[in-house]
């Protein structure tokens, strides 16, 4: 009859080795999580700390009406920043988004004032935004011009076109059906917030699940290597700037509906807020890195910061200093973290 093998107690050295292996595996997992989601976690932490500070400084911040107001005000900048995220991931920049908002808005407003349906007018505004963005993309991708110069020029051209189109006068007095896009609610959720969430859902899908997203990251990581691998870099860069213009047109629709007025001077400095939200959210100005979720949180930080400064009765002049300082700090951290990784 065979004897069963004797069970021996593990040695202390074996136990210590097993514990050390378990700890190293745990640390490795935590390291991978922090490496992948560290920037997003940091951004969310920053938003929570900012909200906590404003809650302590003013009793009016943490109220339902104020929070809804913050989210509604953030929606326009967040939508523009979603398009900016695509552009900056490719290591580009789009300074024309604010002027595109104005130009698309006045085209939309004139169509409504001319008796066209809300659907036709909205589509006209979106097409104008798309064409302006695509024009940027063509000049940058096919003309091989620097994105900064091209979009700086387009910023002036689109603003001038909006002023010429309206002779410098606003267009107002739209139907309640059109204004529902900015003032309506679905299940008590404001329409601009629903539109914003839809934009970010689609944007996340495009970046994480499609060829467009993969090539967008690849172009920002190493454009030359991406081109040598057979990718039509010119096409995808044009698409990326087209998306930025299209979302600027969508922001123009919401802004026009909210103000019940299309103004050729609308959208001034919108590009600053959009770039700030994108960079604060973890998208690297050097390209190849960024997430839609981070940009959304970055836009919320910008919205909460502006709202808090208003509640604290901070001068608008001081607010510009604060916002500019936040952008500089965000860019400094981005460059520092990039150098640390390399």
C-alpha cells in the first residue's frame, strides 16, 4: 500500500520570497495603472480639490442651480475642446475655432432670419464650420504650412467674413423650437449637456476604436514613421481639422440658440479656453497623447474656476491673469512630465 507524501511546512525563506514576489507584482500593477491613468486621476483630483476649496469659500457654489449653470456654460467650451483634442494629439494647433464659431453662427442666424427651417439652418452652420476646418487641414497637410500660421490667418479671415456678412450687426429673434437646443431639457437634463455628452461619447469611440483614432495618435507620435508605413497622413490630418471645425460649428448652434442672437463678435478668446481645457486634461502639446475624458474634466475645471471667480467677485481683469497662469502651469507640467518619461 503506497504511503501518501508527507506535507512539509514552508521555510521562512520561502515565505519571504513569496511575499516579496506578491508585493512586486502588486507594485507592478499599480505602476501600470498610474502610468496609464495617472494624468486623468490627477486631473480629477484637481477638479475635486477646486470644488472643495470653492465650497469652503462661498456658500453659493455647491447649489443645484449653480452647478447646473456651470455645466451648461461649460458645454460650449467642452465641445470646442473635443475637436481641439484631435488636433493637438496630432501635434497641431487650431487658433481659428473662436472665429469659426462667429462665422458659422451668423450664417446660421441669417438662414433662420430668411425663413428657412431650423434643420436647414443648423445644417448650414455645421457645414460652414466643417468647410473652414477642412480648409485649415488642406493648407496644413497638402500645403505643408505650419498649423500655427494657417489657423492664425484663418482666425482673421473667418472673423472678417462674419463682420462683412452681417455688416457688423447681430441677427436676433429666433423661434422657440430652435432655442430649445439651448434652453430645453430632457429628463431634467439641459440639452447642451446632452449634446456635449453625445459629442464626447462619439469622440471617445473614434479615438479608441477606429482607424482614424489610431492614425491620429500615430501622426502625433511620429509623423514621418507613420507616413513611411503607408498611412495617408495628409488625408487624416485634413479629417482631424475638419472635425475641429465641425464641432466649432456645433458650438455656434448652441451659443446662438442660448443668446437668441448671432453676433459676428462672438467666440473671442474661445480658442484660449479650448486649448487650456485640452492641455489641463492631459493632452500633450507635443502630440501622440490625450484622452477625451481628460479633456472633459479639463473643461469642467475651466468652468468651475471661472464660476468660482465670479462668485468671489474677482475682477474680470484678474480672471484673465488667473486663466493665463493656469495655462502656463499646465503646459509646464506637460513638458516636465514628457521629459521625465523620456
